[in-house]
C-alpha cells in the first residue's frame, strides 16, 4: 500500500504488529534481543513516517493558506469592482428615482383633473345638445315669424288696396 508521500506503510505496520503481538516474533530466549532491536527499528521507522506525514501535512496547509490568500485578494478586487460599478450607476439611479417620484406626483394630480375633465366634457355635450336644440327651435320660430309677418303684410296690403278701391270709388 503506497502513501501520497511515496513511503511504504506495510512493512512498518508489520513491525508495529510484531511489537504489539509477541506471538508473531518467534519462540526462544535469543530472539528476545532481536525483538527489542526490531522494536526500536520499527519505532524509528514509525517516527520517520509520522514526521514525513507531518511535513506533508504542513506543505498542504501552506498551499491551502496560500490559495486562501489569493482567494481573499480576488474577493477584495471583485468587491472593489462591484463598488465601482454601483458608483457608476448611482447618479442615474438617483435621477431616475427623482423622476419617478415626480411622475407619481403628477399622476396623482392628473387623476382628479381627468375626472373633472370627463365630467365637464359630459356637461359640455349636454349643454351643446341643448344649445343645438334651442337653436333649431329658434330657427323654426324665426321662419314661422317671417311667414306670419309676410302673410300679415300681404293681408294688410290687400286690405289697403280694397280700402283704396273703396275710396277711389267714392270719388
């Protein structure tokens, strides 16, 4: 089994197992000294592997912190760019908001004026219709008056002529 650091773990683990399990060491008194020596070498191999793992862990940690530092710098740059963009849009946003408020104000003022205009237009149409009706009635009455006056004049002229004939006949 290989580790990321490139070291072999299996023999070290076997030595640790031998230290932990004396039954795996062989039987006999002369092997006991070999067992102690093996234990020490297994322990030193184990410590070396632990140090190697610790070094590798520190390298990874340093890389992570370096990467985090770059990410933080990029975040700051992006925040600055966003702030600049908002600053560029801000003057027009304020003007737009101001104009919208003015439009809302004028719109509120227009509503009653519109109602009044519709009401007055309705009244105007009614009055105009009444005016036109009265104008027609007046025209009819004027025509009738002209007819009556004309007929009256004709009758009076006729009467005058008759009287004139009567007067002429007396002389």
